[in-house]
C-alpha cells in the first residue's frame, strides 16, 4: 500500500510540476525576491566564536568577570622595534601619533611613553603627586638618554608593559570603549582612522609599525572571512561548472545547473538574513557548500533525462520519468546529507546550531530547486542534439566501471585485505590526534597582522588575555596584606611560566607606591610591610583621583581583584598542564574557605570551547549514524543491510581520522565538521547502489551475482561523476588563507573519494560474500520506500 502511495505520489508531483510550470517559475522568482530582500539583515560577526552554550559554567564565570570589571578584550597595541626611534624627531613623531588617537569617541584612553608618570612623594601634603617623564616634547638626545635610563633601569613597574628593556621595543596601548568594541564602530575606527594614520607615520618616518590586540585581530580576521566568501563562491561555480561541462559537453546543461545553484546560494543568504544569524567562519562556508552539493543533484536529474530521451525519444515522457524515478532517490540522498548537518542543531553550541540549521535547510532548498527548475526548463528547450548524448557512450567511463566489476569478481580477498590494513593503520593514527584550542591557529598565516601577532608574542610574551579573578568573600578584603601577599606569590608563579607575560594587578601598583614612598629607589619595588602599608595607603588616599590606579584592578567594593596576564598561542595540551599547575598553586596559596579564585579570559574560554566541541563531535557523528541507520531500516527493513551499508561509509571516516593523526592535523572547530559532513554525503552513494541492487534482484529473479554487477554497471557512472564533482568542489576550500578551512576542504575531499571507492568495491564485495545472509526475499521484495520504481510505462502527460 505504501509502495503504491509512494509511486502514485511522485506521479502526482510530476503532473503538478509539468502542468503548472509557469506558476511554479513565478513562485520561485517570488521566493527568490523575498529572500533577496532579507539580505539587508545579514551581518558579519564582530566577536570571537563562542563555542560553548550560554549557560555553560565557563561562560557563566566569564560573564561574571565582565559584569565586575567590564570588557577585557578592548586593547589595541602598536609597537616599533627600531633603534632609530630614539632620535628627537622620530620619538616626538611617535608620541604625536599616540596623542592623535585620544580625541576620537571610540577611544577610552591611550597610554604611550609620553603618558607615563612617576609617582612622587609629597611630604608636605602627605600624598603622592604625578609627574610626567616627558613634560612637553623631546628637545635633545641627552633628554632621550636620560628617559631611557630612567624607564629601563629605575621603574620596573612599566617594564614589559609599554617597553621591553632588553630589546628596546616600544609600544602604545589604545583602549577602545567597552560598549563599542563588539560593534561595527570598531571596524570603522580601525579601517578609517587607525590604519591610515599608521601608514602615514610609517611613510614619513621610515619605521615599521606593528599592530595587534584582540579588536584589531578580530576586525582583520572578519575582513578575511568576508573576502573569502566571494572567492569560494566564484571558485566553486568555476570548478563544478568546468567538471560538469567536461562530463556532459553541453553548454545548455551547464548553464541550467549554474542557474539552479546560484538561486540556491541566494536562498542561503536570504535564510541567514531572515533568521538574523551572523556570518561566521562556519556559516560563510555554506553558500559554496550548496554549490558543491547542488551540482550532483543536477547531474543525476540531467543524466537520467538524457538517458530516457536516448532510450525512447519522447521528451515529455522522459521528464515525467526523471521526476518519478529519480525524485525519491534524490530526496532520500538529500535528506541523509541534510541529516549530517542537522545533527549540529542538537548540540548546545550556538555557533554549531546556526550552522546546522542554515546548512540543512539550504540543502533541502537546493533539492526542491533542482526538482522544479530542471524539468520545467527542459520543457521549453528543443530536443537534445546527438552531441549532448555522446557522453553516455564514453569508453573511458565504461573501462573504469568494468575495472571495478573485475576487481569485485576476482579480487575480493585483496579488497578485504586492503580495507583491514587501512582500518588497523587508521586506528593507530587516531591515537596520535591532538586537540587544538588556539584562537589564532586558523588565521591566515601569510598576512601582515599574523606576523604582528608573532612579533608581540616574541617581545611581550603574547596578546591573548588570561584573567585570574580573586573573590575575597568580604568587602575591602583585597587590600588586606595577607591577600596581597598571596596574590604576589601567585604572580611569581606566572612570572616563572615562559608562556605568560608579566602580570599586572593591584600588587604591582602597591610595589610602585612603596618605591615612590622611598623617593623612587628601585630596590624598594616590593610589597609594603604591615607597618609601611598604613603609611603608604594614607598617602594614596590623600592623593588626587588622577592617581587612583586601582579602579581597573579592584572593584568598587574592594571584594574582587584581578590579575591580568597575556599568554602566547599555545596548544590545548600545554595550556591544560599550565592550568593544572596554576590551580594546584592557587589551592595551596588561597584557602578555599576564605577565597574563590577563577581562571577566565577569552583565550581560556576558546580552549574550553574546543574541548567541548570534541565531546559534541562524538554525539553529532553518533546521531548522524543513528539517523541514517533509521532511514536504511525504513527503506530496507533489514538489520543486516544496515550493517552492510554502514561499513563502507565508516571505513573512510576511520581512514580520514587516521590521516589527521599521522599528518598532525589537530581536532579543532573547523576540522570537527569533517566527519558528519562527509558521512552524510558519502552514504548517498550507498543508497543509490542498494536501491538499484534491490531493483536488479527483482528483475533478475533474485540472482545475487547478476544483480550486484548490474547495479554496479548502472550506478557506477553516476557515482563516479558525482564523487569527482564533490572531490574537486570541496577542494576549492584549500585555496583559503584559513588553515582550518584548508584542512576541512582537503579532508572532506579525501574522505568522499575514499567513500566512492569503498561503495563501488567494498560494498558489492560484501553483498556477494554475505549473499545468503542478506538476500531475504521477504525483506527486499516489498520495501517501505520504493526509491527507484520498477520499470513501467508511465502515461504521457
């Protein structure tokens, strides 16, 4: 009954499409215009990818820190490492450049060498005064030498903040206003103000200025993502259309396919706008993915149309059969592909949810477009010419198919042996896979801003903020000497860790205050004793509000303090060991009943997010396998057939994972997508093959060998065509400047090529070897879903 309903359903669909073609085309145009109108709501992300759920403990902790101390990723640094900077003209020009940023509304404060001030003890008023190192401007080389001697040798408080006393590198800190740092105003400031001023300074003074900091990195990284969307779409269209034309040798068929996938891309952008999703490094991949996945749909439909036309010469009947015979199969394969993406919806990560929703809906959208547009356009076109059908008789394709048939007939043992060796080697490789939680690893490495990141890492030990928040559990608990001593002990541990920069906290300020209390003598740069503390704090309280340097490091109640350090770009494993060491020292130094100590910061949040994604990888892949197994069970009603169908698709995933281990490609947010995507796509070949195999069984009176080879010859060509398109289509991503995108493209391409060979060699070999176990007539004779209807003569429409 269901079988008759399914066949009848597609016959009804075929009639509706071919009899209402003008109305359907108008409807497609209307929907496309609607989605095009939604483009205005598209926006690009202005923050780092937060891979964790909003209610995850790490995010809750980070947001609590932001509530107390405000945005911590608002620092832009500009730096120069050049001995010629220490001349009168150039040093004045550098200071003027730094001063020029202060009037802008986007800037909260600027700290340069000219802004540095000495704390000077005022005995008469019993307070500290601020006295600038540079009162107006530099007038002589002697003044520069005196400044260098003071800063580099007498004031350790400023060392490794605005200068490196060993390499004489100088930098300026520009703090953007916290309320605009995650908006488009940040981008406008950097592109229209910061970069032009720096370029003008470089040209005038022959100095190389380095620029970095999280706002700057995020802006240039987002710009790279935007630039690559157009590049990917253009490259995907070019590559897939060239391959399509090479196979079909028809401008007409190629042009029709391009129309379909271009409309699909327009719908995808419209979905992003309609759902108000930001374009991230992941969602930016969806438009070219739709092109790569849409072209195989076109191949199946056009190939079937041309085959039918050649068979009986009736164009209308051919179009009807395209829909009734291929519609169900294409629907099933698109559903399985969409399922691979849709599994990400079930994760708790907002980034992955949005990617999964848009990708799966877009895949179903491209299926609908292919099924509607291709048959309708061909109704308006003349009968295909003989040269358009020549590709159906290509000898080299036939040679390839016959080679596969021969391999399955004569070399099953070799196929099994190679599969077993690959599986064992892959398992060994899997144990070598590393996890990467680096914020900058995937960023374009051939760009100037990436070189600048490495420069500041080398000179100042990193730019990725790591925050330690101390909750003393009582008001004004921070300024107790016992707390300060514990913080100082923790800072010593940070100083001993080469991956961290010199920490900044209230401890540094009190050490500086003691130095000032003793008339600037650098040997007194240390924490005050309990007796000295009361005197020094009384001087601080009598000072003007301009001297209140505590506000950025202690909250208004005096209960919370922060220690800020910057870390190098290090791997997840190393970061975990450092975190464990820090936590062990924290537990030892800060009694749990008196203090709550929290490690947080953007770099740490990102790394925790990567670890979270690895757990979700197993969940999403398991869900994909489970969902696709359900499709198989519904279609074939045989547990053995489910196992047989999964083996050829799981083996390529194992091999890919093994390759990642051997080649040193880590698991990270970009490469984590490989497995669910590849599995969802590769299982399409299995569905086509098994559907045809079942049809051959019925036609050949349950003769297993004849049916297997008949299915192999029939589906081998289409599977080869689509796999080649997918291989080169995903290879387009290897032109990216983002390392993760390159890895994604290369790994998915390799996996799909392996999956094609696995489905054309291992799957038929398994069917032959297990023929008595799986060739159950009662199971296979009446399928739940008749993917490919039996050959019959449909009525002309």
